C-alpha cells in the first residue's frame, strides 16, 4: 500500500528536452493512510496542483501524467453524479471540482512501468538495515 506521495515538475520548450525543476514528496497523513488507491492518486494530483499552482497557471499548457486509469477518468469529468447520495464519495467530488479549475491542463495516462521518477520520489529513504534489504 502507498505510504507517500511524490512528484516531478519539469518543463519543455517546444517539445525539446524536458528539464526537471522540482521534486517533492511527503508521507501520507493520518486518515490518508486508509484511502483507497483512486483517492490517494487524486489526493496526490490535488496536492501537486496546490504546490505548483503558480507554475500551472502561468504556463501556456500543462500536462499531468498519472499511472492510475480511474483517477484519470475522474479528473477528466466535468461533473460527478450518482443516483444514490449515500454512495457519493465527497473526496472524489471535491478533487474533481478542484482539478477542473485548471483550464490549461491536460491529464494523460502513463503506464506504471514507464512512470519511474515519481515512484522513486515517493519512496521514503530506508533508515534501518532491515528496511534496506
């Protein structure tokens, strides 16, 4: 189960070489450790967007890559509705609403095997010999 969030922020001028400009990661907090995977991925996207909001809003176009297909579908939806209010997941609704505020942003799927850097950024550094093995 995921215990942390990670991100790489990079820029590219006219599709030339991508230059990393920011690496961030943090451990999940309290109740976040009990989120289901889609909620964790959406929480990560929201956290990233709050941290780099000034970059996203000033860029002509921003592309966010995720390796979680369900989070991709939810993030692209303009509204989330269900016939049962008891089954509405408000975390997912709030995350989707927040993501929709960024008009110049596109979210794309990148399979986990090709999505290496953020996975390494979110892994905590082992502190004991037992964790290193």
